[in-house]
C-alpha cells in the first residue's frame, strides 16, 4: 500500500494550507515516519467509526451498510452482554436504559461477517454547573509566598487561597496544571510538560501537615525553609531536596508509627487507584534505577508487565514502591481537603484545574500507554504569522487507533484523574480532540502533518466523565478552528475560552460585551500573555526586545490598542481604564465564568511565562510580590467587589 493510501486510512492529512496561505506538503520521508509511529487503525464496514450514543430520548445510530440482513448486534461491558438485538434496516434503535460508559459493540450479518466497534454511552451534554454567573481567582500555585511553606506554594497555601477567594466573593480558585513532573529534574518546572497527567506533583505537598511528620525528623528544616522562602524566584533544586527529605522522613515514621485508621485509609486509596497507581510507583522506582529513557531500559522493563511489577512490589524494592504510593496519597488527600473546604464555604466551582495537551515521551503515561500514545511524534503547530517555522511543543499525545482499540479508556482515565478534585477543568488546545498537528522526531516543525482524531467519541468521553464527576469542562479554543468546531463543542456542553486581549475585530476594536458567549470562561489574559500592568506600561514589549524576541507589536500599535480599550469602556459607561474598570466590563458579559489573575490584582508587570523561551526568562519561577496573608491588604477589595458585584458570591457587600 502506498504512503497516501496509508495516510487516508490513518487519517493523516499530508497536504494543507497553513495560516500564511501557503500549501504545505509533508515530506515523504517525514510522512513515512508519522505513519510508522501510528498504530494500525481499523476500517469499519457497518459503521463510519466509533459509535457514540447520547442517552436522551430514543437514540439511533445510522449504519453505512447492514451487509446480508438481518444484522445482529451485541453490546458488552467488561466482557458481559448488556444488550443485544437485530435490525433489517441501516439503523439501530437503541433500547432505553443503556448503562453509561465504555463498551464494545459486535456487529454480525447473516453471512457471518463480523466486526467489533468501540461504543460510548454518554449523557446528552456535559455537566453545566448550577449557577448563573460567577468568577474565579486565577493563581500560579508555585508562586505563592507564605511565612510557613518550604519555598514553594503548597496545598495548605491553597486552602488559604480558597478562604481568600471566598472573602473576595469568588466561586473558586483556578490553578496551573498540578500534574506530576520528574523529581530528579526539579529545575524542569513547566507544569505543561508532565511526566504523567494521572498523578499529582509532590512538591505541592505541605510536609508539616502530614500527621506522622515531626520537625526533628529533618535537622535544620526550619532554618533551611526560611532561607528558601527568600528571594523573588522559587529555588526549585534546593526546595525539592529539602521537601524530599521531609517526605522520606514522614514515610519512615508512617511505616513505624501510623495509626490503624491511617493505614486503612492508605490501603483504601491504593485499592481505589489500582492498577494505575501501583504501576506508576513501579515506573518511578525503575526510572531511578536505570539511566536514560524507558525505551533504553533492559528489555524486560520496556513495557509494563503486571507479573514483573508484582515481583518488584514484593521484592527488595517494596518500600520504595510503597513510598511513591504514600506520596501520591498524601498529595491527593491534601488537594481533596482544599476541594472540600471550598464546598463548605459555599463556593460553586471550588477548584478549576488546567490539563496539559500532552506528556513527555520519557514519562509514565507514554510508557504505560504505548499503543495510545505515540512517543515518536510531538504535538505542535504549523507555521503561522508569529512562528514562521512552526512549533514543536515536545509533547506526546494520544492517537486514534490506540484509543479505539482500548475503547477510549486511557483518555477517560486521564479526564477522571483531572476531574477528581475539580469543579471545572480547562482542556489545553482542545482542537486536539478533532485533529493534532504532529511532528516526527528528528524533523523540523514545518514538516509535520495534521492527524484526524475521533472527535465525536472523544467528546462523548468528555461528557461521560464530566457528568460522572459533576465537573464543568472548558475547551481552550483560541485562534482559528475548523468551521462548526465551536458549535459542536457547545452542543456537547463544553464551554469556550475567551480572552479579551484576543477578542477584537479586524480593525483592532475590542468587541462589546454582548459578543461573548454564555457558556464560556472569559478572562483578560493568560499566563502566556502580559499582565494588565505590563500591557499598560509596555513592559512586555521591553522584556521581549531585551531577549531578542519579536514582540509582534510596535509601540504605536500598543498606543492604538490602549485607545481602543478606552473606547469600549466608555461605550459601556465606564470612564476609567484601571484594572477594576476592565473587570467591571468583563463582569457584564454573559459568559458564566470570569477568571481574574492574582498577578493582575497585585499589579505585577512581568508575565509568568514567555512562550519561545526556556532559560532566557524565569518561566514558572517568579514569586508573587507579597505574602498570602498580606494580599487582601494590597488589593482594593472594595473596587474588586464593586466590579464583580453582578457575579459575586458576596454580591459586592
């Protein structure tokens, strides 16, 4: 079979017009690499693809053919038959009461031609929340200063942030991804480049809050942590060294002196998160044992094997495996406590968590899901105006064939892990549910190709998990998306993500409040954009020029934009142009959630992350200018409550 025929079967679009209007044709060698990296993809006879049934009313599935009638169908869940029937027409009318979840559908015609198809039964729409409008306080958790943390914001600080947000009238706290990174490379701190999206970053644990921990277990911990709290940047290497000492000491104490109740809680957590947790713990132990990525490990460990993992868990490394599980239990418990506090305080969202678009290819998820995640392909973006050579984000993503073969369970597991403690999540680069731009390893990013994803099935999984966890889903749909994409998302109940800085017409005018969609989260900016203080002061332009980067805007364009902002505010009867005036405008939009960044409230000029930089700028390292207990005194609370009165828990009181 030639390359183009293979590409059609695997959904690889080797020709496309980029944002610059140029026809792009993927190099044949690069195309061959992409095709070799993708698993086989089934071509279905009776249906067009994976079957999605939205369980409302009388759902039906149109068939492409019924072969030799009648066509028998059998639906199985976990190997058990849950429904069956036959049809003489090219349609299946599904019986009422099909259980929600991820199933396998077998179709067989009268001549014995059969095929098995993944099928998802989901609610009609994702969970939509039970409130009209609200707002969230958006925070980079690592940046939080307090007089008790160990040099990085932690889950106890998060609980205090929840209390602060409630005091300000917010419905929740929005956070950068909390995914686990690589503990032996603490300086690689981007929350968007995870080891795994299934587990939590232990550096956010408050070690002193662990019941078995005592200060004398780590000599000089108080003095060292005080030193680590100094300065404007998180000292990741030194902080991580101290925190892992503390976690190890707490675990050793747990082993020797934990109460029976605590041991039972730990065992229950391990059972609840099995088998993924035990497999992750084994992976972490192996990662420290062997140098290099997992595909260079001894052959017996290059793929997860339950029997081998059982040997590891019961052998000399038993305590090391259990330590990883203990650390994850601790992180999970502390994050759960913050979620429960938000609920007790009556916050209608609680925690709003970000979900990265992919994972590091040498991490756990890529090892654990070698069929569903293509380590040889990196997610990125084709050339555009700002990135004329394209982008390679260095992250591995899911692929269609591998997900279909496993009935989309790996994708569902990732969603469930993210929703476990959240009232809302944001899916980064949600366009990836429909298509991913993939770059083969060793090629430049302008030699990638778009690969189609099973859009409806992935949306079905999102809806299923959203309803099960009562979690709002927001899709980061910035930029140009295919026609009908946002409408389909809205039909499934997935919200849009609207950034005021981007919501302008072709003449550069800011769009009015009635332009914003109701089922959306609206915000002034993002962590990848300048803060409001930086924007007004031209600080972002100065910073990028000092780094040798093209800011994409000259000073006159910025002056014009500032004038355009004044225009839209005046049109809405707002005569000032400070931050609170902008928030007052955004509060009037029909969008049901508004995110307000803590950096903006504190007048921070430098943005948390500058895309395109690694060491040139202190990305993901900058601390807030004031400690947590001083924030309320630094924010104009009266102005903030007045600006958000229409959507505030406290009603501006």
